[in-house]
């Protein structure tokens, strides 16, 4: 049995359209496929958990039709079910996971590939734990960013222009517009970072982004040489940079050329601790949050995900 979790409003309604096309494929009718639609934020998480429990002895895979946020909810909902395979059919505005895993086929062809000749490979999710919170850890498939990245995501998630840009197929501009909005008033942060036990204080941290693969923000190559790894994450730090220079830097990120700036440094680490005296905005797979003391690492267990990178 193949179970679909569909976010019908992702990509300004693209999720529903993509699913409707897939549903017309003869293979959909030939195989035992069932679809479940999300109705509110967070629903994909509870749906995934419920379906994994209900069909645990029968499910071949869960296919996620939506954006990176929908996938984020699903992998968190499946935390207690590591044996359930997951495939992603991109229908959102950013779709960085699809880029990072080289899911390049059109959606109907991708659907056929998943059912007929899948490329199941282990995937090691990232994990963030807020030290001062009793809430359980959050898992991420793409990236987590602190500081400027977090504030930009917060503005993007609340913006009224998101649907219009998606409708005009200009989703990449969402991040750029929000970036310009935040840049006007943004103040660098004082952070203490600990990378695999090595501490360093940063007086003027512009942003700290931790990622599983190269892409974020709708196609930006934040760490161009990143590859999916079982143990370490990639940590990009931007510090001591002027706002004018930030503008030049971010317009080079789509091409991965920002690493030539002296204010940008990239590290690899298995465990990262981020501390601050004030609450710091962060984004995790595009979802917003705040913390003062948290750790980021790789999840110990793996999940089989359809991917080519």
C-alpha cells in the first residue's frame, strides 16, 4: 500500500493540482494507493504518525505531495516509525529538498519512478533540541538557521505577498523581498558557538546556518559542496559584515560564490551548540522558532528516502 499525504494549498494550490494529475495515472489505480489531505498547519505531522500506526504492517511508503514544510511535518510525525519509507513529490514554493536530493523528474514521472524503480537510500536527519525547553527535539531534512536567516523566515511566513509570487511563479523572490525588509533594522547577535566541544564567541554574528545539503531559501547554494553525510552537518557562519556588503553577498549565493567573502566561513561538525543571552530567531526547514540555548546534531537512526544524491 502507498499512502499519500497531500498539502492541497502548498505552492498556492499546486499541491492539489499535482496530486490530481498523479491520480489519473493508470499506475495509481493499479497499485493500492490512498490519499489523505492536510487541513491545517501541523496536520501532516499528526497524519503521518496516525497512518504509520494504522497501516504499519501494510505500508510500502508514504509519498509527500507538498513543500519542504509539509515534508518537515511528516518526518517529525514519523519519528517513532523509522522503518517507514518516505518519498517526496515537490509541490511547494521552495522545494530545496528536491534540489538537494536531485529529484529532477516531472511529478508524474517521479511518481512512476517511486513505485516502479525507486532509489531508496538512507537519510540522516538533523536534530535540534532546546536545552531550556521540555519539548521534544525537532528533526529537519534541509537546514536550520540562526539570526538573520531566522528573522527572514519569520517575515516570509507572515508575508501577504507569498501567494501572489507563487501564482506568478516568482517564489524565489519571497526570500529576497523578506531579506531586504529585515536588513533595514537587523542587528548582529552575540553568540557562543561550540563545534564538537570547541568553543568560540562571536560578537557580531550575522547568521549561522547548519545544513544537510547545499540548498536553502528556494535554490540558494548556501554550502555548495555539502553532501548528505551520516555523521556531520555543515555550518556556515557570516560575521563582522556591513549591510551594504550583505546585499552583494546574497546575490552571489544562488551561484555559490559567497564563500569567497572573508566574512564567510564553513565548518563541519557532528554536534553544534548555540547559546545567547537573548532569544535568537531561528528557522528549521522554513518554520520559525526562538531559543537561547540549543544543540544541533544528526539523528542516530536513518530513514529510507527516495533520492539520487
